[in-house]
């Protein structure tokens, strides 16, 4: 049976290993999520300017993070654009109104000519910043656990 100090040291080491495994798992999940979004991003690679043909409003009941429901106004915007002399249109759901004829920046897929708003092709940095913070925090906890394990009794270094 292990004495109390050895048992505490082993517990710290196990905690450090678990924290490092957690950090590696989160980093791996973020990498695969980024790869998936990056792949989607490659579909829409060519910029084109579309022009608003129609903008219709509708109201949608949405629930906020604190559970309160409210009505929000959204707009269905039909945007026409031209590629290689052929006319196309895209229907976008927007949170703001557009005047007929207004220019809208789009990106389109050169294989299908389908277009999306330019903003839909950009990476959202917030999940990566939060995930990076979690990974950094986990690595620091793991490092502290390992250093604590490697320290001997009464705080004397054993390395």
C-alpha cells in the first residue's frame, strides 16, 4: 500500500496526464472542425457583385440565451448576379433590409455558380479563441501537476 505522500504524488501525475489528454482532444476537435469549415470555404472562391432584386420582411420568434422569447425581423433578399454572360440569382436570409438595386458582395463556386454572401465564407475566430484558451489552461494545469510530481518532499527538487 502506498503511503500518503506517494499517493498524493501519483494523484497529481494522473491529474496532469488527464489534463494533457483533454487538451489534446480539444485541439484535435478544433483542428477537424477547422478542416471541415476550410473545405466548405474552398467551394466559394470567386468574388462577384450581386444586385438586390427584391427584399421581403418577415418576423420570426426567437429565444434568447436567458429563455426569453422575442420577435425579430428578418429579410429574404433575392440577389441577381451575372457570370460569363449568364444570369443567376441567390436567395439570402439577412438581418437587415436592402434597397432594390443595392450592390452585395458575393462569393461563388466556379463549378456550380452557386453564390453565398462574402461573410458566410469567412472563419469565425471566436470558437478558436475560446478553444485555444481551454487548451492553454489545460496545458498549464498539466504542467503544474507534472512539476508538483517531480518535486520531492518538503519542496526539494528531485531532478
